[in-house]
C-alpha cells in the first residue's frame, strides 16, 4: 500500500514538473515566489477545491464540470493535432493507448452529465456528490498511463464491447 501511494505521489510530482504540461508555468511561478514545493501547492489547491465542493453550493456543479473539462479538452485537442503511436492491445491497463483513454474519458463525462441533467435535483442533495464526481474525473484524467479512463476501458469497454466476443 505504501509503495502504491509513493508511486502515485512520484507520478503526480513528475506530471507537475513536466515542461510540456500547460500548468508548468503557473506551478513554476508559484514555487519560485513561495518556496513551497509544487506537490504541496498542488495538494493545497486540491484541499481548497474539496472544501468548496463539500457543501454542494450553487456553483459546485459549475466548478466540478470545469475541473472535469478543462485539462481533458486541452489533452484531447493536443492528441488530435499529432500522430499517436498505437500500443498493442492487451488486457492490462497500462497498454491502453492515449487516444482510447481520452475517448473513454469523454464518453464517461458525457454519460455523467446526462445523468446529472436528468436527476440533477435529486443529486444535489446526495452528500459529497460533487466531490466524488470531481475525484472520479480527476482520476480518469490523471496524466499517467494507468489512470481511471484506462481502467474503465480495460475493465468495461474491452470486456463488453469486444468484437471478438460477438
């Protein structure tokens, strides 16, 4: 368990330091100005966001949707603008190609928004709904190979939509 947590923290830190990521400039500026490491700044932002989302205020849905939309929209656009090498198909999460991870993310996001539109009045009263939704989509969009979208693709999409099984 400790090794998994340490590995996740190292992945997050590496993603925060990646020069090619859109947030690099902001975290570099904040780290230089405050002297606080990027990882601590990141978790500070995560904690502040959680404190905002927990009460389920009027703007929680908007903030949750924006957090679930902004970086994945950027990453999908960047993916569409360059040629992506296809990775060999296998049942392991880490072998899911980047395009399959992002397209799985967008399908999940669209399904969640549709369900939220249908049951929105009820879901607003479910404790911690927006926090759980935001955490799930953050996991799905995490900039690592074995993120939540890769897991859903490997466990659900390949299992139930595999053309070989038909």
